[in-house]
């Protein structure tokens, strides 16, 4: 096994007062309560809800927070990805796991996408693990403000025609001037798409994003920040062991194999969970349960499980 830094991560505070649990769900009965809970930055766990009703609820929440376009875009975009498939109206499969793999905490997407709302629906989970762990981000932390985000940017080298710019925007999925390379960006790689335009993979400073649910700016710990930092999986492994959630193989194993994003890690950037997060919620989602949270203020993660111990099918929706 690759060496793991065994520095102490304090046992996290369990934020039970930040979780609202609903029973006997109907949309008319609980919609206002769910909206109010989200505005208080709480997570919501709904018991015994049908998948059809879960889709209806996501649509209603998206309408209330003016996120309907984002909900449609994210669900439809999932069908174009090799690693995800659209399920139902608004949900998608999660990334497939290899044996013993976990998913470290992150807010979905990037500062460019600004995904506001996250939901997870359990079709079934009979494994001996696979707990969903929500981490509450500490937005006043100096730690998160000192990290780096991996974003695509563009560099225009000469005057281009409107037709060429439109073509570049479609090919690169970049917008200008928002995604233009700036002096403070660190360029990791460059690729010339056409004469006069260069596509760049960059590291940029983390930035605040407006939460439409809370009506204020926050500093999310996006996937585009977490996935590049080799410190994060080490922190998460230590956390899982501290709360007795880690399922360890009987024989030695390569640490990189249990990290869902090991192929994206490019360096040590200083993710320290004691400083990044205020506390956690740990829930093993069971059949017909739905978990909803603010994607910008809560990070979602998944503990690993023993291969062959059961089936875990949890789908996600984002808006």
C-alpha cells in the first residue's frame, strides 16, 4: 500500500441539527417545508418516496429557485457522457466504482457551472458500506481561499471573425470574455484549436459563487478543486478510518486504486478537512430514500464497501 500521512484529523462534528427528516411524503404537504429548510442551509432526507415523485420534486424546486434550465441541461448533458447515463426525467447514474473505491467530498461541477442544487435517490443499497457523507463547507476558512481550481480557458492571439469565434465557442465550450486567459492564471497545457486561438488547461484562484438559495456569495469546494489535490484522498481516508467507515482489503493494495479521482491528481495543494469543513452528516441511503442539499454549501462523498457484499444503486440530479 502507498504510504499514507497519518496526521491527526479530529473526529468531525455530526451536524444532526442540520438534517430535516420527512416521513409520509407528498409534494403538497412538504414542498414549502423543503424550500424553507434549504433557505436555512439544511439538508433534507425524505423516506419512502417514489422515483416518480422524486423527479416531480426536483422540477418544482428548480422552478421555485429559477433553476429549471440548469436542471434540464444537466440531465440531458449526462446522456452524452461515457461514464454517466440519464435515468428517468432528471436523474443520472453516478460514476462506476472499482473494488473498494471511495469518492472524496466535493461540490458538483465548477465555479463556471455554478450548480446550485444536488439530490441523491437510492434505488437500492444492500452493501456493507456505501454511506453517503455530506460535509458542510466552512466558507470563511483561509484554507479554501488558498486552494486552486482547474479550469479550461482560451487565449485569442489575433482578431477573429464572428463566424470563427462562434465555431471556437462550440468546439471549446468556452465563452468570451469570461473564459479568456488572464495574467494570474497558471497554464498547465496548451492546444491550438485553430490559427489564432489556443485552448488552455489552467490553475486559477478559488472564487466566490452566488448561492441563489441563500442569496449570498459562498466559497464552494468544487470537484474542479478537489479532484486535482493529492492531499484530499489522504484526508478522506483518514476521516473514514476515524469514523469506522473504511472497508479495508485483506491484502496490500495500491492506494491510488481506491481513490475515484486518482488519475486527475496533479499535486499537493493543501486541502485540510479540519479547516475546510464545519462538520458532517453520515447517512446510508436505503431503498426509496432521497437526500437533498445546497450544492454550493455541502459537499457529497461516498464511503467504500466490500465487493460482493450487495448492490448499491444511487442516482443523482443537479440544478
